[in-house]
C-alpha cells in the first residue's frame, strides 16, 4: 500500500534540497543578492526549500531589547524603530522595484507591530512566551525580504509560517522539536503546497496550540536539518561566510588546511564543543536519516566547500 504521506509524483520529479542561509550571508544587500543567485541556480537541479536566519547582529539586538523591555516597557518603541530601520535600509539597498519595495514595507510594518506588542508583553505574566515572540522577529522580517528579492529575479517564492510546521514543546528559549507531529505537518504541507520556492524562518517553531517558540542559539541550522529529515532531502546545504571547514582556524593558523569532507562522528564532536557554530543537535536528524550536509560560502559559491557525510560515503 502506498504511503499516504508521501509526496505526489509532481513533487518527486526532482530531489529536495534544504538550503540554509546564515545571518552573515543575508546581512547585506550583496549577500541577499548572492543568496538569490544560489537559490535560482539550485532550481535547475532540485526543488529547494530555503531556511533563513535573521540579518547578522539582529538577534543580539533583540535579546537586549527583550531584557530592557521587561524592566521598562517604554523602551519597546525605540527598539522597534531600531530593528525596523535595519531591515528598511537592507530592503532599500536590495530592492530596486518600487512595487516590491512597497510590498515589503507592508510586511515590515505588520511584523514590527507584532514585535512592539511582544516587547510590551515582556513585563506581563507571559514574559517567557513574549521573549520568544521578540526573538523570532529577526527571521520573520527576513523571510519576506528574501521572497521579494527572489521575485525581483523572476523566481516565484512563498513565505512559510514555521510555527505551523515545526511542532515543539513549550520550553521557551530552548524548545525541543516534537518529531511525530512535525513530520506529519511538514509532509502534509509539502504535498499540497503551491508552486514556488518556499522560504521558512529558521530558529522558530510553535507549540501544539500555535504559540511561538524558539530553538536556542544556532537554531536555524536545526530547523533546516529537521525539515531535511522530514522531507527525505537529498542533502542539506549550510551557506555561510566561510568556504568550508578547516583543520584549524585559518584566521589564527597559517598551516590550516581546508577539508574536502569529514564524517558525521567527527562533525558531531566538533558541534557539541561549539567548533562549528551550530546548534548542538543539528546533526542528529541528518544522522538518523543518512542525509549529508555541505558547508559552503555564499560569497564564493564556486568553491565546493566541505561535505559532512556518513562514514561509508567517505570511501
């Protein structure tokens, strides 16, 4: 009997790849444009699902905003303006089409209203949930901007609500993904979704009743890995500002050598110690499903980067 949760034949024509772009990859107009070119090129070989982080530095600002707003709700206005100006400037430098800029401005104002509300709620009884709503704003503001940039390049896209896909517990600030309902939600969505490249905010999930949660620092990588496993992806690609992994830190050691590939065991050790800058659980969904991960540079997409693979694939 066929699996009723499996994708339709239209969706199995080409493999799925999950492309995750970190904050340093989309923190500038040039970075966003590079990401757009990478996604458009990927559509020729696969059906990409894009996971995106907040612009570099924004999450740190939002952490500070949440702390200050809890002590003094009057700071909400200034923080909302500051975050809004960051994305307004990024959009102005990225989008040349007036209609797309206006469309993003509408999305920006809607998300900023939610951010302001969440900041004001930090002083109330639901402070932990409000903090997650504050921290999620960085990714939620980036998604429609990248969508507009893709549309400007002639690539149809769709913004996706991560709270409807990644089901988590209610441990605000470090939520745990609940695998069974997440798998069901992701597969149901993917089977019936509209055409276009889906863009999902990383780092963000939701409880069973739809309350926003966050997965902890580095959680965008974990979001991408969970989606890759649920979709049976061909691979996950982690696009960042470095052109792969090295034997040592190349900024500090002249003898550092780039690594073409390493196995999951080595990568897991490095992840648990923080060496790879990812959420410590990122590799677990990929290991469970045998899905390789490739680390590549958004600013140098011609460089193959580093492959992280199951041990048998090293041969």
